[in-house]
C-alpha cells in the first residue's frame, strides 16, 4: 500500500501529470520535455526523478542522451495510463503540450529520414544480391515458432522491421542497437505502426542490458558479419535466453564479395554451418535447425542462412 500512496502523491502535481500524459505518447529526453513544458532543466529533472522513484517512469541512458518512458510493467504503468486517460483531451495546457510534442516528433522524423536516405543506397546494393526480404521474413516467422512470446529481444534492431515482423506474437519486444541514428529510425517506424508494446534502447551486443534468462525469443538479423567478435554476441544472446527459448540467427553463407568488406564495412564474409554450430554450442545452446535460402535471380551472389538455436528446457527436479 505504501508504494501506491507514493505513486498517487507523485501524480498529484500538475507538471508531473503533464509529463505522464506526454510519456504515454512515446519516449522523450529531458531536453525535449524542457522544450515542451517551458520549464528549467533542473526543475524538469526533479519531477522526472520523483516519477522514476515512484515506479511510474523509467530512465534509459542512450550515449549522451537519456530517454524517459512509462515504466514497462507492474501497477505503476497501469496507474500512469489511467491518469492519462482521465485528463480531458480538450484541456488547454495538454493541447499546447501535444502540439509542441508533434513538432518535436516531426523534427525527429526529418532527421531520421535524412540518415536513412544516406545509407539506403548501401542497403539497396546488398539487397540486390540476395533473396527478396519478404521471403527471408516468411522463413524467419515459420522457423522461430508460433509463440506467444512474453519477451522478444532483437539484437541490432536497425529500422525495427524484425520487431514489426513478430509484433503479433510477443507481449513485449525490445530492440537494441549501438547506432543512435538507427534507433531514431526504429522508434519512428514502431510508433507509426502503432506498436506500443515494442521499444528500443541503446546497447552494445557484447553487453546486453538484460538479466539472465529473461527472453523467450532472441533475433539477430544480419548483424554478426559486422562484428569483430561474433562469439561474444552469441554468448550474450544465449545468456538472456530462457530455458526452452529460441535464438534466431540470420546471416550470409560464406561468399567472396570483398566489396562488402571494403565498401560496406562487413568484417566477415559469411559463416559456414560448422562455424555457426561451434558458436552456438560454445554458448551452451543446441542447434535445432538450419536452412539455406538461395537467390532466385541468377545475378544474385549471396545465400542467406537461418540458424535456430535453443536452450534446453529445465529438467524437472
């Protein structure tokens, strides 16, 4: 009961109620909230601390930035959502706040689009060399399992497409990426798709910000070939996987396209089945399935591979 009283006290202040209403519409940084609320940074930070201490909001560091959002689970989220629903939609202050929020979202979208356009040519070049994306995605959905999954973690979230792909099978989806610009792209795509149960955060694949054995499904789509140490990434994915959970790895079979290393920063020119089996076994998982998807176009030069690894279910005592 003490926790509930603390949460109700935290909500019983106009600025904090405004912040909850804004966070119910998406993640925001302190500077963005300062701009919307028209208050000083120290004052806004104090309100945010009270909300986080009360379990109504949570703090997500992302490099030089810190994002805030409604807490992911528990009574605090339900209470925050209820408070937001009770605020009259025609309230003059809320209307002004939402208008300023939309301006910030538009600026974010423009920045994300500019970044996406700067890398789209590279992506299109690589896509032309392998099977169509929709066929790879269909195979991923078939092989990953029907779910439902309580928690999905997508490592190297990119545009957020893999989270969208599995959004109908997960209670909660979290994508991680080291690239701030790509996180911005993914946030906007997930928001546009109305996927409130999916979110992203800044993290290195070698040090995932999750407890051990929390995810039912972990996906790593065309990420390992960029990494200096793919074994470390597979180990981390295995660490966060629950007993009985599935790890889906999608990457290229071995190839000789040096241009991908020279022009597109690929560190590895694909993975052989034997090498991937070793990575999976070393991580304490068992290889449950592997399949090859060959390009249909004769000019295609890249074979896509999907490996399904599984952590054995716990043995009943």
